[in-house]
C-alpha cells in the first residue's frame, strides 16, 4: 500500500508539472514514476524498512524560516562579493551537534548546505565538517538556532 501511494502521488505530481497528454510524454512519465518507485523500494530494503515522516505545521514553519535564511545569506554573500572592502575569509571547522535521528542529521546537513556561503563536507556521529566563506557563518551555526529549530520538530 505504501508503494501504491508513492506511485500515485508521483504520477499525479508529474502530470501536474507536465500537463501534456501526448503518448510519448505519458510513456516517459510512466517510466520515470515506475523507476523512482523501484528506487524507493530498493532504498527501503537497504535501510531496513520505510519510516513514516510526520509532516506537521512545525516542518512548514521551519521550511519558511529556512527560505528566509537563504534570502538573508544570499544578500550577505552578494555584499561580500561585490564589496572589495569585505574580504572573503574561508574557514573549515568541525561543528558539534546534538541532533539525534538520521533524518534530523540529514535535514540539518542539507539545510546548512542550502544556505549560501556554507557547505557541509562530512557527517560523522555527532559532528559535521563545515566550510564557510566567512567566519560569521560558522559562528551563526554555533549559535544553534538552526539546530534547535530542527530538534524541536521531533522528527
């Protein structure tokens, strides 16, 4: 039943984005949806079964907050690039974290990478290796607001 829901959701989403009803396009879309569903099935077997993601209002609030952080980071990065008086001082440091579940770790690492000027280069047990174009970005991460928001989701 889980895979049927995934298949139907992907098919509807693909059709919504495509909007075409030509035979070739429908055949390629069907092939794409079947291939992605097969990949999901294989990933579930490798990782020990599927885990239900509890999507609540908190996740949407977090994504809205993250989008705002991306906008703010874009502005800061553009200022840093366009203004020669603001030097780029890259740092590569270890960031200790207290996120617990694999999903929280993935969400945190990807959120850091999505934010312009920062990149998660490695994820180990309870720490990440982070590359930042400016030490202020690393200090902001060490402040812990992003981590706290992810931990409060309870995923």
